[in-house]
């Protein structure tokens, strides 16, 4: 009997990155404080008006007009090319634009550029948790539309930079969320897919549903968000804790909207609750 090809098993790796990236704004509402200065010493500090504009653009993210925000950040980055805070926000917004871009070639170009900008931001402000988290998110978005070998490489990048984001700011709830999602998806890889990844592509770090649950619970303890409840519920369903899962789904539905992504996650919660209650 003919054995399935590597390509039959490994496309499930796409799921490792799906869903991580529809997370709330990193700076706006993120628990804790990104303690890193956002410019390098060799560059004159931007005026207070630049900082005020960045703050205003964070607020404007709730409009979902990501393309316009991207254009404004591009103009700021051209004027202040060594401002790490501008660069990681630009990288994040570019991935948001990519998510809403139908053409795969354009989407991939946006994600490649976002990853380069996030990498530059990490180089400029290596103590910034948000810069590292943005690199993890950009890597994940790019992985979705990459070949299998690069998917595996970028999945390692997701884990590495989520870990670093947490180390730099243990109160960054969204970093725990991203790492939790990584654990959830990698733990869900079947035996053959995981074996192929180990043998052909060099393997991935260990992952488990228990680690995913721990990260989601930590994220919730730091900041209650709709998306944290939904992903924790999904993890609890995988480990057979249906009653706990339904409690978190109901809570997700009941929470007031705080982020532009909340309606999407509330709808997911309703669907899951209906499925688990039938």
C-alpha cells in the first residue's frame, strides 16, 4: 500500500500559526508596561508630537482602517528610521493589512516586509517586549503562506520570540496568549506529522495542552480578554474539561467589547458553546 507523502501530513502545520495573529492591539490595553525606550541613543529623540501621534494611532486601530494607519506609520518611519516604536507598530499594522488582502502575492510581500521591520525594531530596542512579540506575530502570519520547510523555521521563530517577549515583560498578557496558541497547535500535531517534522525538518520544541492551558490562564490573570477565554475554552475541550470550557465561553460572550477583534471571537464562542451543549 502506498504511504501518504510528507505533504499529506505536514500541511497541518499551517494550523500552528492560524488564529494566533488575530490578537488585540499589542500596546493598547496590553497588561504591564513595555519598559524599553523606543529610540536608540545615537538618534535624537522624536518630539512629543511623535509620541502623541503614536498614541492616537493606537486608539484609531479600533476603526480597523489599517491601511490608512499603515500609510501614516510609513511616513513616520521614513522621517524617523531608527525609532523602534514606530517600526514595531508599522510591522504589526502591515500584518493586519495582509490579513485583509486577498491576493496571496501581495499578502506575502506585506508579511515579508513586516518581518523585516519587526526584526529591525528588535535590533534597535532589544529590551522591548512588544517588539519581540510583533516579530513572533509577523513570523506566524508569513508562515501561513510559506512552504513547509519555512513554516517549520518560522514556527520556531514564533516560539523563540514569544518566549523572549515574556522574559522581557512577564506582565505582557498577549505574549502568553501567543505562546499558548503555539503550544495548543503543536500539541495537536499527529504522530506521523510530528515524526516527519523531526526527521525531515529538524523538529520543533516540545509542546503540550497543559502548557497551553497554563499560558492562557496566566494571560487571563493579567488581563481579562474575550480571546483569552475562547482559546482557554478550546484547550479545556481538548483535555476533556467540558464544563470549565463552557464557563469560559459564556464569560467570553458576556464581556463588553474592548477590541476590534472581539465580535469575531464572541461569534466563535457562541458556535463552540452550541456545539458543546448539543
